C-alpha cells in the first residue's frame, strides 16, 4: 500500500509539488528541440546539410560531476573529455512551455554556460512510492570533441 494515494485523482496536486520543488531549486535552462523532419532529406533519408532547432526556455534541475563517468583520451587532434549528467523537469513546467512534444535523443540542453547532448529521455520521477509520474528525467552527455554548439554554427542553425 502506498504512503499516499496511488490513484490518479490527486495527480495534479502531486505534479504541483514537483513543479514547486524544481522551481525552488532548479535553474534557467535553454532547451533546443531537434526538428527531425527538417533535418533529413525526404527522398534519400540522409542527414540534411544544416540543423533545425526550436528553442525553449524553462526551469529545470541539472546535475553532473565532471569526475564521474569521466572518459578522457588523447588523440592527434587533441585532448578529449566526456562525462554524463542528468536533467529533471516537472511535468507541469514542460507542458506549459513546450507542450505536447516529448524530449528525445538529439536535443541539446544549455545551462551553466555548457552544452549537453540528450542521449536518453523518458518520463521519470514518481511521487513518493506511487506509480504517478510527475516529471521527466533526461540523461545527458557533455562532449568536448564533437561539441553540441557545432549544430548551431552550421548554415541555417541557431546561434545562441
């Protein structure tokens, strides 16, 4: 038995709790949604020469440690470092700002002066021990070699 009601009758209340928590402790994030249809040649199904993104500004919580899952390597091109991160958004904030679009791989997130690639995105964050989903959990990858800003420098892309 759940500590709190497991039914969906108070789902809006649960989601408002998560929204308040994220708004209190989160930061301002620029979220760039990749327009997949605009980035693929319709005839040959090949990548288009430029990237097409839609920018949204919302509040979320990002956590990363530059020393956890750190993957350094040295190549002829130079020193390369990658590390993982996580982002959390409340369901209400996401619905108010972005709407019905869901987070997906290929999107880019900008916060704290750094760009992150979205590598996995799903609904996540349940209220206490219920099955009620109150937000989104997004796994990120900070890349130093093939930096996400490259997507914005191409012709036709956004320049943040």
